[in-house]
């Protein structure tokens, strides 16, 4: 609910995934990822921030491979809140979205996810 350093969903290693169910089906248009800014980080860096990630639309939460909506890079030197447009347009609407973190910015032990949002038009 806030962006204080350490108030994140941390997972072990540099790869992981998160599956969320939206309140309604949408035609996805963009995604945002937010991380604590370097200036607020006690270590002065954000190596635990996601780096390479992909977003998929799923038909249900048990689907192993959904529809790829885009593959992106979070810029550790950019703004804390970054928006990424859907790269792979789909005629399908989705209520379930998977965020797949493929790498982080170098932290050897864990990756921190502060905020992820899916944007779109209601189906």
C-alpha cells in the first residue's frame, strides 16, 4: 500500500512470477511497474528491482502458458513509476494477468516488487 523501502513483495532469486485476477475482464493496453527510487534506498542502489520481465494474459489461473502481451525492461535509472504499452495486440480480453520476472538488476539473493498495475478497456 505504500512505497517505503522494504515494503515490497520479495522473492528469492532473480526470477519469479505473480498471477493476479482483475476485478473484470479487460482488453489490456499497458502495464506499470513501480519501484522505490534510488534516492530513498538505504543502500543507494536498486539492484533488487526487476530488470527484464514479460506479461501474459491467461484464460484461467491454472494455464501454464498464456498469451504473451509484451516483454520489457525496467530502467533502474528512469522514473520510479514506468509505463509499458502492450506490444502484442490481442483481440482477447483477460481477467487474469501473469507478471513473469526474468532478471533483476544484480541482487544475488532476492528481487523486490513494489507495485504492478494492468491498464485496459473493460470488455
